[in-house]
């Protein structure tokens, strides 16, 4: 499979007079941004199938429309065209947008088979990396966003988007993609001077009211795990992917989820206390299958990481359209694989996740922050950590740029760590969820067998 870059262009926010003026902007990072500032970038690829798509149609119609609508959308989301910066005299980084800033847009062509790379079946994990762009980053400056559009001759195209995790969380990231699709779909039919209210970002940082000392705690923890180099904006480098690491997508139907909930109610000693959400059930079930599939010893350290949304947990409440990170990591560490690999492993993980999420509704951010800092210090080397990115509530399969619903979307980032999952609604529109993951081939075969038989 070969993917070749055709051209690279810089896309600036539109200066169309109908959109109004565009001012410079500076957004300081908050407590909710800092834990993610050195994590791997967020990378998502969205595939659109267009049978018999010719090169003439792609380059004369589709690409110009995508490029033009991206420019208009950046007018509303100007921080994405800016950069993260960390001046020597500043205690923490900020996002800075200035006139003339732009986003790098790469155009590529590939001879890959569209149906295979956009499918659910087993495929090399490394393949999708050729469809998402990289970000420029140094210790004191980093791009916020880059985009790649890849043409599959006579098959369709895909849009790959990479964002710096220190700038925005998954909800804000997807809100931008939805806005871009909205503008692209409607730009020829009506004015897009204003976005719908639910897609209009809020840049007000004063809604994040937390003690400064907590930011210092997070920065100090960051320094410890970056060889005492706290002042860097470089995301963790993407590790090399071995040839035997493969990607797969699995599903849970609504019926599957209900049966798993009944299992928990029947086997748990305290079913009425549990939060049996789709998120908890899907995470717990998939994670226990991964733990069992791993061939390492039963005493190996394992843990869970929950990205908790605090938009409705702070006072006053943070707007749903807030631009930035408003999720905080909740670490559940200190377990061993044998605790999850027995017959009661699934129910035990449900109980652990439920207790953690129930605790979010009663605790203050200060206690969650300090618990996370203390917990990270106790992580043993080589610990296997499970985590989920995404949510079926985000509606990624509703992103229509004007050529229909996506044939498939994948969160490329999960290939960096075995045990990290992507989560979304099912692409066919039916109730339930789909989950993506990457494992070594031998472990994947065991995982898929356990996953299927357990249902």
C-alpha cells in the first residue's frame, strides 16, 4: 500500500467581510488542559465512500469545497489556526492566535483498497497512520491542528485530522469537525455567517475557576515523567508499531448490553448502587477480555483510566460548547491481572468503574486532582492500563460533509497503547456501540474468541 503526498497548502481563517472581523486571541491553559499537554496527539480518520470517484471530480469539486469550508470554519475556531506557546517568563502555556496564522492541509492519493482499510476486520494497526498528518512541535511552540485529505481513486476519500491534546478535548475536537461538515454541506445553499448555537465555541476561560496550586501540582507531576523537563509542549512520540500489531472493531448491540447489565445485577452483591451505563458496561466487558487475552503473568500490575467530563460538575456549570479541555483523568491503579481475569472479573470492573463515577458527583475537583497525582506516583513499571476515548453520545457517524454519512471512522491514536479503546455509536445507526482496539495478533485472536463467547 502506497500513499503519496500530492501537495501541501496553508489554510487561513476566512477574511470574508460577511463573517466580520477576526481578532487576535490568547487562551491560557487551565488545570484541565495541563494533564494532557504531553500526551499523544488526537488523530481521527473519517472515510467517505463514493463509488467511481474520478480524479477530475475530486480535484475540481470535492477538494475545493472542503478547503473553502475549512477556511470559513476556522474563522469561528481561530485557536485551531494558532499555536500553543510557552514563553520563558510564563508559568504555564497558552494558545495564541494572530493574524496570518494558518492550518497545514495535506492532499494525498493512495492505492489502498478502501473497503479493507475502512472495514471492521483484522488489519495492520500501522496502516491508518498514513491517512493522518503530523503536528509540528518543539518545547516552546506547537501547532494546534493539521488536516489531511486522501483520495482513493474510484472508491472515495478520507479526512484525517490531528489535534494537540493540550488544546482541546474530544468533545471540542468533534464539535469542530461537525462545524466544518455543517459549513461544507450548506455553504452553497445559504449564508454561514453564524454557526448553530450548539456548534458555536465558547472561549471564555473565566468559567474554569480552580485553585492555582492544583495547576502547579500537575506541572510538577509532568516534570517527573518527562525527565524533569516540565517546560515542553512536545507530545509523547508515537511508538514504533510491530508488524504483528493489528486493529479490529467489535460491537455491542442493545441486546448485548442489556444482557450484560442483567448479569451484573444477578452476580453483584450491591446491584442497586451501581451505575450501569453503556460506557461502564462496554468498558468493563472489553477490558476484562483484554486482560484475559494478555499472555503475561497473573500478578502483573493493571489499572484503569477514566477521562471524566467536568462541564456539568463545576459550579457554575461550564457551557457544553466550551473550547478547551474540560475532562480530567481519574486513575484507578494498584490492581493485579488475576483480580480481573477470573469468572467475576467483569462484575468487579463494573463495580470499580461505578464507584469511581459515583464519586465524581460528590467530590470536589481538588480531591480528584490530588488523588490522581498520588495514584500516578504508585504506578508500577510495565503496568497494563485500560482506557476509553470517545463516546456514543458524540454522534461521529452523523458527520455529513455533503456526500452522506461516513462509511467508517477510526481513532488512530489508540494504536499507541494496548488496552486503549475507541468508543462510538454503531455506524449502521442501530442502538448499541462499536469499539476499536489494537493488540498483538496472538492476543487479538484470544480476545475476539473471549469477546464473542462471552456474549
